[in-house]
């Protein structure tokens, strides 16, 4: 393995808790490899030759995934001081109280032996959950505790599989005491697996929703509901299709896993380096070339990656040093890479796990979703490229040395075979074949096409890319399975939130609060509109979106994009739907702001990873990345007010007005937060650009007719003002 690849792996492990894998050898390493490769092989086979029934397929997937979570991920102390102990004791208390409450609520008698075994299992889970150093193991060793946890985590799904006919066919709706006991174990192990892979925020949120479902009658005001017994809640979460084995796990088991595996295999053959070369050819010669290469390559690589941190590190190790070399400050270089890398999750054709869940939730074919996503993704990258260009012009930076830019002819000649799997896969998606079948052929062709240089013999001389032989295939399948573990655990945990939401109607309660708060704020603002331009419903939507955006950013600071999207789409979508916002626009809005949370301090993991490469201060790098994302933050507002951008109720007039308004709004906001266009942008112009850009998201022809010329006039006046700032490399603070 090269030194560069070692550095990439080290940075990913350091900044991405979802990829902090143990480095195992010997018997333990062999067992984990067999399980991981077997999991990938099973998904690959079912993608090409047919799936099992819904529950069985999800149970098989989850039994291996959750078991591997404890074998692959070491326990890490992520909370300061005594908080790790306080939280751990709280979790143990929850497990024990839930278990004993279940025993006290059962109407059927439970044999003493069964009761004793159940209590012993809960006490074992509780004791082993405590942060005792003797239980921790290391990055090279699996402690005995984690073998026990792996058995418990796999056991509750295996129970459903072994007694599938009895549970789901012979007595559907009838829950025996043993069923419910396994349900309590399932709740505990899903929480522990998610805590192990992603930290504590999402497990605490899941526990809060479970307690909400049980203690509904005792809550004040609008929070109150009829309440549900512990057996009812446990059965709903464990045996239904709206809890642990709900849509999120189903989508991961049938779509997401396959595309994660394809992305890993494609990177293995060298497709990522090909994208960097193409980006260098396309953007390297322009002002601030390496920064624009970073944006373009991050977008291309993100199409097959779906992970903002992996994207940041993989492309950043090449682009960030080049950005610093030509004159960008370290924190700006890191901010550019982090901001651009987060766009991979919204860039077709492979947009990350959340996009597949969105398609399944809305009942929209994935091939339609990737077409709908093209315009928003283009606006997203235009916003970043525009701000990078302004910064490069401010610092008077030139493009890359022509000697550093590869030849397009040579790149295509040496790497053309790497395109074949991606082109075939996208073609199958557009032809409305199922996503998992498209991924099956993408993976198959990735392996087969890697052999083209050798098969061509002398004619393949000079062609690049790794040949995927048996060893590389095993390596790719193992890494593909490991890369899908954290999202599998998170989606099982999110099932608690979705299950309780459907059971209690929590989403409608939250919607009512959002509507009341947004309506009150809108009435106040409209009362000050002396020109009569503002429409109450539109302003109410604006405040609803604003509150939703804040919720996305806050939740996204502790939860990855996919769980953030799932939770807020379930809770917020009903509120915005009542205001007339199309469902697709609502879901895209939540999706985009969930992505933005990856560069929003205080927990901006993509920005922190970029800071590690740039050798810059992490928090300041995060603020720079967030500032660079301000322009694209307007894009979700634009497609909510003008759904034609998402091809909803499409008319050319609405589309053109919305597109022009969105582009000018991005330009205005980007210039405001860059701080200079020839002449330094002062406070009055800064405020004016912010207000005018915000008004353009309404895509109201009257407002646009005034705001578009006003923004362009302000920009033109500053461009004509000459160069008032020397090359300091310091970005104006806003």
C-alpha cells in the first residue's frame, strides 16, 4: 500500500467515526473477513438473482451488520470527563427498566427459567455497556465483551429467521413473552451498535422517542397522547415494518449497500484518480486553478462515494497542498474542499443513502429522482465555484502551470475502460431497471473491465488502473461491507423514531407547532410591508423553511445526513405540506440542509478532516467552509418556491424566472460573503446584497424585476471600483 493511501486511511479513521475500523489479524481477522465478504457476496448475489421476502431479507442483513459493528469498531470514549459514565449508566438504567416493565406487563405466565435467562442477559448487556477499560480492546484486538455483544446483536434477527413461519404466518399479531423479550434485547443492541459506530446523539434521540411513546398521558399540553404499553411499543418496534425493520433498513439492504460496494470497487480500480485528472484538465488553467479542480473533482468523486469525509480526504490530499502552493490560505483551502465534498451526496447519479430512502418513501422511481436532482446540484456547484473564483481574483491568483495539467487524449487513452461500468449503470437506471440490478452490473463490469489492459496485451500498454484479481476482489468486498455498517446501524436506530412517530402522531403535533410559529412570525413581517409585495402564505412558508433549516443544522451537528433526513422528513414534511409545498420539494429541502450540517460548526466533520490535511485550525476552517456554503444555502429555498426547478408543474416561464433569480441570488450572496469585488464590500452593500438575494428566492416576477437589476448594479459598481486589497491571503471576516 502506498504512503499516500496510508495517509488517506489514517485521516479517514481520525475524522470519520464511521470508518474507524479495527486492524485485525490472525483468527479474529479471518472471521471478520469471512463475515464481511460473505455479507457483500450475499448482497451481490441477491441483487442479480432475486431478493428474499421483505422481513427475511432485512433480518438477514441486520443480523450480520449489527454483529460486525461490535467486531469491526472499537469502543471509543467520545464524551469528556465523567459524562461517558453518566450516559452509560443512564443507558443501562433504560435497558433494565424497559425489561422489568415488560415482565410486569405480561399477561401470560413466564417460566422462572426463561425469566431468569432474560434478566441475566439484560444484566450482562448493562454491565458490558459500562466504559470499563478492561472491556475496551484495541484497534488490533477484539475483547471477549464484543464477541458477546456480537452474539446478542445477531441473535434477535436470527430468532425471527428461525421461527419465521410461526411468528409471521401462523400467529401474526400475536406476541408471545419470548417474542417481546427478544424485542427488548433488540432495542438495547441497536442502541449500543449505533452508539459504537456514530456516537451518543442518535441513540439518546431514539430513547427519548421510546419514552415519549410510553409516557404520553403524563406529558403537558400538546405533547400529550393516549400512551402505549411497553409490550405494544416493543412489539411495534421489533416485529412490525415501521420500526427496526422499517423502510430505512429495507433501503439500505436492497439499494444503498450495493452502491456503497460499487463505489468501493470503482475507487479500487482507479476511477477516483481519473476524476481528479479530468477535473484538472477542465478547471486547472483558470484563476485559482487548484481550488476549482477541488470543486470539480469532489463533485465527480462524490457521485460514486456518497461520503463527505471520504470524499474530502481522498481528493483533498491532492488538491489542498496545490491550493496552498498557489497562494490560498490553509483554512480557505480546507474550507473549499470540505464545502465541495459535501455536494457529492446531492450529485446524480449516486447521491448517497438518503436519496434512495427518499425515492422509496415518496414512491418515486430512482431514475426520475436523479433527473430531478440535476438542476439543484448544478446550482450547488455554481455557488461554490463562483465564490472560489471571487477569492482567486481577490488574491490575484493564476491557474496551474500547464506542465501540471495532464493531456486529455492521454488520460482518455489510458483510462477509457474505467468509464464503462459507470456508463452502463447510469444507462440501466435511466432505462428504469431496478437500482440494485444496475448496481449488480456496475460491480460486475468494474471487475471485468479492470482486466481489459491485460487482455489487450501489447495494445493495452500505457493503460492504467488496478486489475481486480481474487485478492483485490476480497479486499473490495470486505471494505464495502465495513463501509456500510454504520449506516445500517443508524437506519435501524432511526426506525425507533419513525415507529413512535407513526404510533403517536408526533409528526402532526410538531407540524402544528411549526405552522403556528411560522404564521405568527409571518403576520408580523407582512404588517410592515408598505408596498404590499409580500404574500402571507409565502412568508409563512419562508419562516417554516427557516425553522426547518435550523433544526436540520442542529440535528446534523450530531447525526449524519441520512438519519437527519429521515427524521426531519417524517416530522417536518406534514407541516410544509399543509402550506402547499410539494412533498418532493420538502424532502429535497431537508436533504440539502442535512448535507450542509457536515460543514457547520461545532461538529463539522468534513471541515475538520480538511483542516487536518491543510494544517489549519479546525473551527476556523469549519467557519470558512460554512461561509463558502452560504450561496448554495439559497438553492433549497429557491426550489421550494419554484418547484419547476425540480421539474414539478414545469413551465418554461416559471423555470427561467426561477433559474435567473437563483443564479443572481447566489452571485449576490456569494459576493457579500467573499467581501470584495475589486472594491471592498462595505456593511451597507453587504446588508443590501443579503436582503435582495433572499427576496429573489420567491421567484416573484415583480420582486425579481426590481431585485435582479439591483443586485447586478451593486456587483457592477464594486467590480468597476478597482483593486483596493493587496494579496494578503486573509479573508475578510463576516
